[in-house]
């Protein structure tokens, strides 16, 4: 089994289901997005450049989408915390996943890569 597949399988519910959905959803946004295993985490690259990643927040125990160029985005739900470049969007795995919000943020981030 590939390490990236094992990463998703070993997570407990409900984070496991949320991460599985996010994995497929991110890949469906654009044909140029690819999934890679980098730095011990699932990384999504746009035309070979790191775009975003999936992880579970240590403090909140919730999955999140890390936006590599997050410092260029100003969405109010993105958290900077102690990161210089990246921002994260924490997803409450016990609630409905906010697909429209995710799409808006990721489309704004994709626009940066297309300019």
C-alpha cells in the first residue's frame, strides 16, 4: 500500500470520511491538480507547484486544508496561526462540509497560480 493511501486509512472517524471527501473534491477542481506524497503528508500540486495539503490539527483534532500561498488570500475563515506563508481552513468533521466556502477559497488560490 502506498504511504498516501495508508495516511487516509489510518485516521479515525469522522476525520477519515471528511479527509476522503476532501481528497476527491480537491482533485476534481482542476485537471492540472495532482496528488503527491511530500513531507510525510498528502500534497496537491498545480502544474507541478505545491498548492495545498490535507492534515489534522493537533489542537482541535479536526481535518484541515493547508493553502500553500495562503498569505496571499484574505478569507476570514483562514487561520494563519504561526505560519509565515500558509493559512489553513479547519473543517468540522461532525458537520456538513462547507463545499461552497472551500470552492471559493481554492478557486481564489488557483487564480494566483494562473496569473
